[in-house]
């Protein structure tokens, strides 16, 4: 039975293993796989079906979507149901309507609109047509204080609590009903500090022209601190600094995010297998893009903390909890380098006064550095202490250590122990110490060559209830 004459009533069955190989297939699917250049028992060569199988396996939920596949000189409309079963994914495909191929379409409006969303976003998110999260950008990690992967497959409402607009409506729900773009949806982040965000989104349309979800942006609504009036002529330099930071953020974040996104898509081989050196190039491009994006983030943070009106929040926090969250967010990076993070126990607490988000940012920086300089097979320790009226977290690594003459220099702007080594931007420790001191604490280092390094992050101790 050819692909074109496959029954529309009976599902065509297939199975993909954990490596993406088509290990079982009814004749129509096997024929389509072969037509796309696939080998028997090899990697599924129909990119549209393979992508859905990967998505179902990654999210751990059943994915059911339309797909458009090429079969020689014609196209085939399909409806693919991909259901994860252990390490494998079971496929059930119906539709199988063959027709003349479509002419190349222009770039979808959603892609162009999404570029504008990225420019103003603190981080990005995507959902399916039922508002279940399918993707969260790396920038979401520090904001939500937990591993974004824990939320994939869950409703967007598990992440946000939507707030009504002035007219009593919810823009996101109106957009969901009408399958259109929306903006100005105020939402409160659940848990943690309950930060407020303004959400915007554009509809995603599948190959059959059906609504498939939203690609959206989350922009933090930052409280205006007490300080000089915005048009105070005595403060033009600070205004200029702020405007420069915003322009830098908007001008660079969107193209860099687009470069990283495209490089990762290429690396994932959604259109079929690529030469190994090509996937290596894509990985290098994505890595370089992330480094530049980190530099943009640091420069924008630098502009913010050097404003005269900058004031982090002073609220009750648990430094032990912040350390656990940061360790969890960086666990994958540590595992990639075969480094173990030994953090505070689940029941351990260390009450302090500070800014939750900024505290998490500091811990992420200190642990990232510890992972970077600890050799493979080594360990990073996180320990809590009370030093008089201060709460302290110690981050210790097994790196090569820092000479005494370098221990203050590394807290200066654009300074690193060895600038020739791959690493960060040289701003992380400067920003981290400034933030700690703004919150009434500090960061200190104790190290010697060959003996690793111990960074101590302190905040004012909070009296326990």
C-alpha cells in the first residue's frame, strides 16, 4: 500500500526508540521514511514526525498535531499522535491526504512579531493550544527560582496568576478564544517573591493553518523607587545611563536570542540528520551567542546598579533555600562537567534580610564560577553559617585557587584571574559584590594556589519568629 493510498480511517502505527530510530512501522510509514532517505531501523527521517516524537518524549505527554510531510514530488497531510511509553514513543498517524506541494511561504508573521517580543522581554515562553507550557527560555530560571523543566507540560496558570485589565477583561483569554496576538496581560508570578510581569504573545500556526499555541514574552513590572523626579535637571547623566542600558538591551537581545534559537534548532536536526561537523558548528554558534547574551545581561545590570536611585528590596529571605534553588538550576551544567554540588539539606534554613531575586543572582554567579574551575569528578560545597549578626553562605570549590595578590582584583570590573582562559565576562563578581553590599552584606574570598577557593556571601541575619 503506497503512502498516497493509506487508509484515512485506520491509524498507521509506528514506534520510535529513545535514540530516535524508527524500530517499528506499518508499510505506509516505512515507505514515507524510506522516501525521505531513511534506512530500515535507522533514525526517523521524516523531520515533521521526528520532531513531534522528540517533543512528546521530552515533555512526557501525548502530543497530537497536524503535520505536512514531503513524499517525492507531492505533499502529504497527516495527523500525528505521539505518545511516550517509557523510553520509546508510540506513533498513530491518520489523514494521509496527498496533494501538490505548496509554494514556499513567506516568513510567518508570528516569527517577525516574536522578534519584537524578544527585544523587550526579560524571558520568553511557549505553550500549546491548551496553554500548556512547551518551552521556557534560560532567562526564566533566575526569575522563577526553580528549574524551568519542572513546569514543562503544565498549564501556564501554574506559573502565573492573571490579573484583570481596567475594563475587567483578561487579554490572554480573549486572544486564546480568537487565536490572535495579545499584549498588556498583567500577571503575578506564583510562589517566591510573587513578582509582577506584563505578558505579550503571538499565535503559533501549524502546517495545516490551525492554531497551535502562543509564543510569548514576560517583561518584569519594576516598582519605581523613591528618588529624584524623572525630569530633575540635576540627574541627566543617570537618565542617559538608563536609556543607554535599555537601548543596548533592546538592540542586542533580540538578534542574539534569534541566533541562539536558530543554532539550537539546527543542532537538534529537525529536518533530518546533518554532518557531524555542521552540528558542531551549530553548538559553537549557540555557545558564543550565549556568551554575548550574558555580556549584555551583565552590562544592563551594571547600568542599573550604578544608578543613584538603585535600591534592591529588603524582605525576609531564606539563604539556605536560595542556595538549594541555585544548585538545582545549575545541576545540569554541573553534571555536564561531572561535578557534584553538595548543598544545604532540605530541612536547613538560614533566615536573612535581602532581595530574593538578587540573592539568587549572586548565588548563581558564585556556583557557576565554582563549577567552571572545579576539575571533572570534583565537588562544590555550599555551607551555611551565622557570623554574629550576619547570615553567610560559603561556596567552596576544588579549583586551582587564587593568589593573594589577585583576590581583590577579581572583584573589579572586567577582571578575571586569567583573562586568557575561557570563562565569563569579568563583570559577574563585581556586580555580585555591589549587590551584596547594597543589601547590607558582602562577598569575600579565601584562597591559596592549589587549594581551591572559598567565597562567602553574607546578608543581615533575620531574627527567627
